C-alpha cells in the first residue's frame, strides 16, 4: 500500500547550530511518526522530498528577494527575533544556510500536492509558510511553499483550479496577496481577528474569529468550507492545518483562540472527511504550531488521513 506521507528527517533542523532559541516545534513530524509507529506496531513509511528548484521559486518570488536571502541580516528580519531568541555568538552556522532546509520543506509540499493529485490524499509533515510575500519573508516564513507548488502544478497542466483552506491561527496573508488576481485559486482563511498580522489582506473568503468566540469556531469554519465548495469546484485542495489555535500552543500571540484537542480534532476531520467524501484531492501542510504539545493535533489529523487512505491500526491501538 502506497504511503500518503511526505517527510524528511532534515525537517527537524537543529536551530542551536544557528544560535536560534525560538519555540518552533520543528520535531512535530518526528513525533507524529513515532506515535503512529506505536499505534500500528511498525514504522509508517514516508516519501522523502528533494529541494524545490529555483525556476519554481521564481514563479512566486522576485529574483531580487531570492538573491537577498544570501544575507544573514535578511533572515534576522524575517524571524523577528526578540531578546535572547538569537545569540549569534553561539552560532556555528550563519542563518542564510537555512535556505537549503527551506527548499527541502518546500519540495515536500510540492511532492505532497503531486501525490494527492495521483492518489487522493497526502500530507507533508511540515511546510505551510503562508506569510511569505513575493518580495519579502515575514512571520518566520521565507518561501511560500504552497504558492510555489500551486503555480508549478498549474504551469505543468497538472491542475487548473485550487482551493486553499487555511485554518492556522494567523491569516494566510501571503497566500491572499499572491493569488488576489487569480480567479482559479480560491483562498479561504479562518483566523484570529485580533491576532497578528495587524494589517490583513483580502482572501476570497475571510472568516475572522474574535476572542470569546471559541464556541463558534467549528460552526464557522465548517460553514466557510461548505460555502467555498458551493460555488467553486477545485481540482486540488491544499489544507493549511495550523495547530496554533490549540489551547496548549505556547506562542503568546495565539492567546485569542484556545481550542481543546477534541475541537482541533473535529476541525481537521471535517476538512479531511469533506474532501475525501467529495473526491477532491487534498494535500495538507502543518503550518503554525509552537511548543512541546502541538504535535498531537497533527497526529490525529494524520491518522485520519491514513484511515481514508486505507491504513487501519490494529485493534486495541489508541484512538
């Protein structure tokens, strides 16, 4: 049985080598695979991606911006370090050497999208850099892997209409900006109204959630997906499944939405089930999620995707 999972051990970048001490949960994919192996009694196979090529990167980003990524100072601006989050005196490698890691993670999103078009469902256990703009990176996002994949797939004639469902805590502002004039890409973003970025972009459909509206989140997110599908028939759905609305996310700025693990599980299962039941190829990416606990959100989503792909855990496995 073919695996629907895309992953590389290189996703778990050792940021200490670069002098970085931010709470990026880069080991989420590793944690998900370890829990799945425990459930299934064996390791779940995955496909390793290669780095995305420069011609595909330039379908989205300007040459000037890509060239600027050779300067470590540009990376400092993108990561918006505060206080002791960056200690260059402790770094063994310059920040710009992260570029190769990012290219591989972008390649993962490309590969997952290609696999979804072939097999129905796929997941990149990483990626989701939805804040990157054509001419600059921001919000920890250097290259917009989703846009690169969509533009490349469309250029190669592998798909023509794409729905991007973004349920990260933060608005998919880079996604909205990049595709604002493309009627064949529908951008849906359900996000915190008060949360960063303060200046929002215009998606095809935006659903802002205010603090105190957690009890309405699932209804509004589900309704938004059905609204999108009522007037748009995609060849592919890319699901930006950020875990940062989870109540155990440690990023201070995500305090405005606090969903329980069960609510996060229901959110992800609705998107996955809807696409699977309608026969819409879907590729998911991790996007935001910070701290030691958020991996469990992705575990349940990945397990659901595996179930639709025909992988069934033995009786007695946790679930």
